[in-house]
C-alpha cells in the first residue's frame, strides 16, 4: 500500500456518518483528469447528485462541478451511510460517462473522498458561497454567473 493510500485510510479511521448531519464532500477524478470539462459529462454528475436527493438519500444545499473534481454540501438522510451515498453518485456517474463516451479511462475517480462534517457553529451559507466560488478562484470565469455547473438553494 502506498503512503498516500495509508494516509487516506487514516482519514476515515474512527469516523462515522450521522443521519441529518451536514457534510461538505470533495471527490476528485483519477490523476486529476479534466473529465468534467464537457457539458454532457458535467451534467451526468449533476444528474446523479439530483437523483440522490430525489431518492431521499441526501438534501443538497450547494454543489459545484469543476473539470477534475466536485464539491457537494449536503445533509445526509437516514437511508444510507455517507460513504454509500458518495459511492453511489460516483459509480452511477461512471456508468453515465462510459455510456456517453467509449474512450473514457478505466478509472474515473480517485479512491475515496474527503468529507468535512459541519459543526453547529459553522456558517452554512458562507460555506456554500465558498463552494460555488471555486470556478472564480480557479480562474475559469470572471463571474460565477458565467459558470454553468453549480447550484445553491440560496441563490
């Protein structure tokens, strides 16, 4: 096992997912390939995030799909663990991407994901603004209005 894999395993050690708890999720493509640069690929991921809400797995407060990763601010429901919900979004997105483009690489995602469980004193709206401002910080657009792959319940 590489040193990176050992470290990512330790990040999850002793952690659990709690129903009705808020999380900020970050998942990254394998080798940081910009697979979500195309509109159809980005929409495939967005549709899976929407399906997770539709299927009552998590409520979405904000998300942004960047070319090589995505951020998702959500509240976990009690039907599945956080790992299960994220795995579902990633695996179903992989299937959609392969259906769209037969030239997709074997691995779409890095293993695992990063999650931050929000504390009660954290400003959820500020965190949502941080998430949707990612394209600005990355220099992809001059205004968040120019970037099509995000949503926030407050905007």
